[in-house]
C-alpha cells in the first residue's frame, strides 16, 4: 500500500509539474535506497494504472476542451484543437524508436541528474519568454510541430515534457497559460500511449488489487492538484521556482547519487 501511495504521488505530481516524471521515477528510489528505504520500482501493471490516474486528472481538468474536441463537427475551435494535437504528437511518434536507447539513462542516476539540470536551463529560458499574448486559436500547424519537437526531448529521462513544451510555446508567443494548456492537452495522447504500451506488455497477467486502486486515486488527485498549481504559478511567479528546484535536485543527484 505504501509503495502504491508513493508511486501515485510521484507519478501524479511530476507528470504535470515541469520537473520530469521519468527523471523522478529514477531518482526517488535511488534517494530512498541511500537512506536505507528500499522501494521497489513500479511494475508494468503499476505503471499502466498510474498512467490511467494521471489521464483521468488531465481529462477532468480540461473537460471543457475535451467537450470541444468531441463536438468538432459543430465547433471550429474543436477542429483547430484536433489539428494542433495531431501535428504536435507527430515528432514524439517519430522519436519512439530512440526510446529504448535513451532509456539507458535510467541505469545511471547521475546522468538523469545532468538531464534534470538541462531541464532547469530550459525553464530559466522559458521564464524569460513569459510575455506572449497569443492564444491557441492564433497558433498554426507549424508552431504545433515545433512544440512537438520540444516534447520529443522528454524521451530523455530527466528532461521535463511539460517544461519543454511550455517553454517552446512561450517562445512562440503564446501566453504562459495558453502554452501550459496546450502542453497538458498534448500530454493526453502521450500519457494514454504510455499506459497502453504498459498494458500490452503486461498482457493478461496481473490484476488490480486494492493497493493499486489507491495508487490510481492518489495519482489522479495529485495530478489534478499539480495542474492547478502550475497554472496558478504561471500567473503569479512563472517557471522560476520549478527551475530552481530542478537545478538543486539535479546537482544533488550528480553529487550524492
């Protein structure tokens, strides 16, 4: 039960906070191990269930956009969102064959720490471009593709998907809130795909017990809270606090792990 709660929190918070969920899935167990607390890494079944929790969080938070997407026949904005999401997902799909090679980073927490320092740099850059005025309806397929390229960087464990895409959107002139909105919506196919791949690898083995249901709920609730925190932070203080955290956590990983 405790492991399910820990991994639910890690997945829910770091999936949406711009501090890299893949990086923390490596660094958290390494840090706990150094403290004498052995926490087994989540199995494929656990990973699939936790992805479902974060998927529920983002769908619930952006339910009005989901409705627009479902009403694309009647709503022009829904059709525009479909185009932006499809085009923005293409770079990540192209980069999928590299995922196996890049996962070798997970064998070395220090390399993940260095990537997390890279995330800090990305966030510092994003904080300097947080003065855009454009909304998603002003964006085109070319801009969606460039933001998608930034998302593909997150195939490297330690590079934040949301941090990269929010920064890219800000650099292209979107308001920070709109850049984050697109980032989180763009995460839906990525999160769903990650969960589906895990389920396919699990096959018919394993079952969802009470502890996993708790983990799912924790991932969903903490994920919803993380989305709200990021959007509120962008309006008040920007990406800087997350950049400082990523820098400190990355340096700590390199030095101590």
